[in-house]
């Protein structure tokens, strides 16, 4: 019974360890891409990988860290700790980056408010200035005659 | 020759200053003589700027390395076409290009059939102020005819990335757009100075504005195509600050082209339209400032120097001058506008369109400037790269697509909900069906599905507009379908030209969404004869060869390609080692079909039998280029036939509406 337990535990350990060793991260791993896409790489992020030596250094570093067991978040944080927020291609999504992220939408909201107020103003003016006649047909025949006249005018226009 | 070149620059300053003064005297003294003299001076400016340009082309073409500019951007082994395009490869040459285009535009204007228009001396003066500035800047710090201390045996050569057909077209088209925007700006300011608040300036500049917009569109599309083919990172738009600077005026002019329709029909939005055209013009200067100041890191920048300061000062001056003119005429502008009838009308939808376009411009501007702002405020530079712009602009552009989908269905003045629903039902159904189909087909990414189905909704709306219009014509005139379509467009080129532009935008939107959401990428090291797959492609490494061409070393990889099991030939990504340039250059290999691009970069090699390839499958990228061509066709249709009329305004004003 004891022997069976040892075998079971050994198998479990092998099952856990072997796959983690076998699935070493590569440049094609999604986790790697997730990290690389967020790094500014000292302004080299959009350079051609094949000719950019800086990108090569970053790629190797990130792979090393991923294979060393660090998570995506930890890797990004390690770069931020070293170079500050400038290590990343985007402003922080926490409180410190609110202005960067929020300003375009604040601008849009302010624009909507201004246009809304202006529309209300000119619309109000229109209501005061004009009388809008709602057309009411006395009969269907009258409506049909009017539609035929409109159609005739349309043909002339063509 | 050196003397003639320099004389052209200084003569340019003198003539531009004279023409400006002559115009001012002519205006003040109501003297036709002075105005005529100014006009003659403009002709001289064209001659002087063309002479300077031809001289520079001659020096470039004949490799006269005693000139600093020639030695910096060309070399003996450079093909002639790139020796000549080096004209705009550097700061000084591009300033001269800007100047010559400005002189030509001014000449076309002052000798046009509108030359007797009372606005023309003012318009000419504003353009001359620009010309004077550009000649002065060239004389101060951007002289293309400056000499080297010692004559080098060979020049430094042109950056290999610039040795591409894109170099012939992209800068010129963008400059034609940038410079073109000075014309409507000058007319707007001229009209304001003369206190002419009607839409005449819009009528006179409609074609100029559309032409400028056409060139901006063309410039941006060609720039994207060039980047995609040449830069090797697999994208076409990097949200680089200078790219953004060319996108900004495109957005504001797009807003203007829509909002002028409201001014023409209802006499509304006069202040807004003037503000938009001023903003667009200022943004062209802003773009030039960014390229030449070095304040922001960009692949397009010419480097840092005092030129940026000159542009900043000029930009500030023109901005303050414009604001002063608008403020002093504000009460006049406010008069005579016709109120809006309904919230649910084309007028309101155009307002919303303007709001979204300007909000988009603000977002791009904010993102581009944020690194500077953050550094100035907190002392820490925060980068704002492509992921930021993708996130911020995606909802804004989605709103724009949805608005383009509904706007053609909304009537002018007062739309009814019933009529709108009746018209929208089929396009909306097309959008919904496409969304369901995409989900059933297993398309991932809910945002991409929303984007694609909204685009299909927009596309269907426009197709329906064509179908309904054609049917109506066929019913009314008994014409055959082809004649009906032709006459439909011919009778209202402005409207249907605009619709064609929208259809082009739909294709671009599909390309952008699909290539962002569904692109596949792999970095693979392979041995000779080894194969690997990406998407529907199977690639086999067949060999690596080295050749020499004009002193440049070229390494070529032969990659056998099959698509869904069918042999589609060999692709050959290259790496070129230039004799006169320190860094190697990537020559991308692209295999295109209607739905995707196979994009290969030879990344590195250990020996002839082991290479590393960077491979991408970019879906629907060719749709972006096709959409760009359709946009150009649509703009040309609107440009050639559109008529601007202010009759509607006066009719409405007379009837008290």
C-alpha cells in the first residue's frame, strides 16, 4: 500500500514537472508577444526586428525572464522599476495615467455638451421663428393626387 | 552656379516682401497699379522658385558634391531617379519644394478668372506672407545651395529605405495637400477682413480644399503602403508623431468638407467652418514644426535645429492673427444664420460627424503631445505608442463608421423615424446577418466582429443609395441600368462622389480591423529543405544565395510556398548590404491574394543551410490599398462635377426661414 502511494506521488510530480520543462517559452509564445507588444524598447518597438540590435537584446531578456518563471506582469514591472514608465509604450492604466487615457474622452464629452447646448439653442430659435405645418389630408384621393403631382415633378427633374 | 542658386533664395525674399507691400499699398490706396505690380511679382516668384528648383535638380543629377545638400543625400552610384528625389530627402530641399508649390498655387490663384475678385489681394497677401517666411527660413538655416568646406570624392548617399517608389510620390503628394490648405485659409481670412460673411469663400475654394484633401489622402495611403513594403515590421501605420501630424489636418478637413454643406444650405456654422479651416492650416504648420524641430522622436524627423523655433514662432503668429480677425468679426459672423428644424436631421448628423472627427483629431494630438506634456509637468517622459492610439481611436472610428452608415439615410431639415427605419432596414439587416455569420464561422474577438459588421452596415447603406437612385431613374426615364448609374452619378457628382469615398473607407476599415485582429506571426529558424506552416501556407527553405549588384551585397533566401496544398511559387526575402550605408536593409517578400498577404522577412542566418525567418499572414491588407484607390476615384468624381450653390441660403433667408 505504501509502495503504491510512493509510485502515485512520483507519477504526479513527473506529470507536473515534465510538461513545464517541455513548454519552454519561445518568440512565438503568446505570453512572449503580450510582453513584447507593451515594451517601448527605447523607441525601437516599431523597428525591423531583423536589423534592430536593441530589439534582439529585449527579445532575449524577455525570453530569459519568462523561462526563468516570471509572469508577464512581473516582467513588465521589472522594466518599469528599471526605466520608469518610459519602458512601456502606453501610459499606466492606474491613477497616474488617468489624464493620458481620460483626456480624449473628456474632450469628446465636452464637445457633446457644447454641441448639445448649441443645438438646443438653435432648435429653440427655430420653434420660435417658424410655424411648422403638419400636412393633414382630408381624404385618400387628395393624398394620391398630391403624390402623383410630386411624382410628375420628380420625373421632370430627372 | 553657386551664386545663381543663392541669389534665387535672397531674390525670393526681396520679391515676396515687395509683392506683399505692393498688395497692402494697392488695398489701402485702392490702386489697381499696385495690385497689378504685386501680381507681376508673384510671376517673378514662380520664376525664381522654379529656377532654384531646377538648379537643385541639376546639382543633384550631376552629383555636384561641392554642395552640402548634394553630398549629404546622394552618391555616385545612386540611380538617377533617387538622385532627383533626394530633392525632398532633406530639410533644405523639402523647404524649397514647399516654397515652389506655394508660389505655383499663388500664381494659379492670382492669374485665375477670379483675379479681379476684391478678395484676391488679401488672399495673395496671406499666401505671400507664407512665401516670405519660407524663403527667409531657407536663407537663415535651410539653404539648399550651401557649400561644403572641402569637396568630397563621393556623397554620403541616400538612406536605402528612401530608395523606393514611395519616395517619388509620398512626400510630394503630402506637400501638395499641406500647401493646398493654405489657399482656403487665405480665402477665409480674406473674406473675414473684407467682412464678407456669405459662403463665397467656400464656393471659391471648394475645389482647392477637396484637392488638398485628395492629396493628403493619397499621401497618407502611399506612406502606409511604402512603410508596409519597406520597413519590414509588417505594419502600415505606426502612429508615429509625424504620421499623426499628417493625419490631423486630414481629420479636420474631412470635418470641414461635411460642415460646409450646412453653411451652403442653411448659412449655419460660419464660425465653426472658419475655425476648422484655420485649424487645418495651423496643423499643417504644426506637422512641419514636428518634422523639423526634433521635439519628438520620429522615423520621419529631419533632426533638431533652430528651424523648429522659426516654425513655432510663425505658427503662433498666424494663429494669433487668425484669432484676432475672427474675434473682431464675430458679431458679423453670427448674423444671418438659419435655425435648425429638428434634432433628427442630416444637419444634426453632420454636426455629430464633425464632433467625432474633431474629437478624433484631439485624441491623436493629445496622444502625440503627451510625452512632451508629461515630461514638462512631471519631469518623467511617458511614451504613447500604437497600443494607446489603437485603444483610444477604435471607439471613435467605430462611431464614425456607424454615423456613415446612418447619415445618408437621414433627410435634410427634418427626418421622420418611420422613413428612416424603412430605409435602414436592409442595410441594418446586412450588418446583423454578417455579425451572426462571423460568429457562426468562429471569428474571434467581439470588438472586431462589431467593427466588421458595422462596416458592412455602412457599406450596405451606400450600395442601397446607389440601387435606389438607379431604380428611380430607370422607372422615371426608362434608361438602361448602365446609363441610369452613369446619369445618377453625373447629375449629382458631389453626393455620389462622396458615397464612393465612403465605400473606399469601408474597404479600408475591413483591412485595418482584420489585419489588426487576425494577423498571425511566427519567428522560425529552419534548416535547408525544412518546412513549416503558418495559416494556410506551407513554406520550405530551398536555399540561400549571395549576389552583388552595383557594389551592394545581396543575400537572398529562396522559400518554396504552397497555399492550401497548391504550389504558388517561390518567394525571395532579401537582405541588402549597401556599399555606402552602414546598416543593412530588409527587402520584404510579399505574396498577395484577395484575402491575405504572406509577408516574409529574412531575419538572420547562421550559414547557407540555416536561416531565421520572420513570417506574417496579414488578412485583407490589400483591401486598404484598394480602398485608397476607390477614395481617390470618389474624390475625383466629386471634384470634377460638384457645384456649390448659395441659392438655397438666400431662398431660405428671403422666406424668413
